[in-house]
C-alpha cells in the first residue's frame, strides 16, 4: 500500500504531498517518510509491516559481542541461551536481536530416498509373508525380533547454525572426524523388549577402557523354539553362510525388499533418528575441556564416552515405540 501511495504521488505531480495524504486519509508526514524510504520498501518482502522491527540497541557494544559469539559458536541460539528463563532478556528480545542483525537459523539439507513405483505391491508381498509365517509357526511375540545397523560418525555437528541471511555457503564447526565411523547394531522384540545394543569400533588394538556393558552377548537369552527375525536388504544378511547359521538357530528370516525400509523397517522409522540426536555431542563440544592432536585438530570423544551416550539414548527411548 505504501508503494501504491508513492506511485500515485509520482504519477500526479500536480498533487502536493498534503493533497495525496488527504486523498488516502493519512498524515502528510507519513507520505514524506515513505518517500525517503522508497528504495527500502521496494527491496522488502510484501508481508513485512515495519521496516524497523526493533529500536537501535541501547548497549550496542554488548550486542556486537553477542553477535560475534553467535557466529563463532555456530550453534542454534536456543542452544547458546538454554537458560533463557534465568536471564534478564526474553525470547522476544532474542528474536528481535536475530532480526536486527539479519541472522537466521540455517539448516543443512539432505537428499531423501525416492520411493519405488512398485512400492505398494512390495509392501503387500512382505506383509503377506509375515502373516503366512505367523500362521505356519505361531510365533509368540517374545520370539519376533527386528534388527538393524546404524552407521555413526565420531563427528555429529548440528544441522542448524546461525549465520547471516545473505550467506550462500554455511560452514559448521566440527572436530574434523566426519569420516571416522563406527557401527551400532540395534535389536528389539515385538513384546516391547529392547535388547542391549552392540557397538562395533574399527580398531587395531583392544581398548583399555571401562564400558557400560562388556559382554553383551551373555545377556541374550537362548531358546530352541522357532523364531522370526525381520531384517533389511543388507548384502551381509543374505549370504549363504549367514542364512545357514540362522537356520541352525531355528530362525526364519523376513527380509525387507529394497526401497521399502522407510515404510517397513521399525528401527529406521521410529528409533534410529534418536541416535543421531546431537545434544550429547554438542554438550561435549561446548562444555568439555577439549584436547587437541599434534596437528591442532580437536581430539574426538573417547570410545567409552561414546558408548555411554549410546546406552543413555537407548534407555531413553520409549518402549511403546516398539
């Protein structure tokens, strides 16, 4: 509307500012103010009602330090100010601060898996197989399991960071170990039982550290009854030697076909994302006393600390999700 009034004044040079203000039932001061800010009004988005959403900072020096800290920490402002309720400024102040300095939460995006065209027939085929097996062997719920592996990295930077709105490329603070990985094997039972996770580290030597559980396999019960195990289409599961080993243990396999894991794999859909939650890693990166290598890189967290994070996350998962 402001640009319409300015355009009307420019197209009718015979009209004065006062006449234009009278025509639109506004004050002449408003017309003059909008004329001086015409360039800013052209650049701003149509939904913006005010050009200045915030008064100039009273303590500009302090805000400049907060601004520099926010950019250097590269973390969500809600993480930087987690104790906002104890501070003397509010969420509204933070939102105004972000707007005034043209900051925003920038999220890293990923390419999602495309669903296959024959998804529905594949889903029906898998569900029919499971129903047929249950009718054939009458498995109790305590003998129907689901297993999946999760590839994790020692470096888990948050997907959201603070940066200038005009920045095209956003960098994240990391420890530089994005390619150093380990594997978590998760398993659960249909009766809402969570089995202890197995952590596989790629090591040359045996670690001399204390872990939450040393011998995981001793905690797993053994039975001679027929059981059913649901797996995804990982090539290691469909090897003949693996299939033969499952057959010796009276275990039938239900393998989810490719492209259907996002719909049928319980651990992928409901649980695995919890292990990629980065709050433990972010707390360690921000609050711990970090050690550095000889080359100046941040030393990644200890193996037993990572194992502790995994066990805490696994225990925090609600059994009703299973």
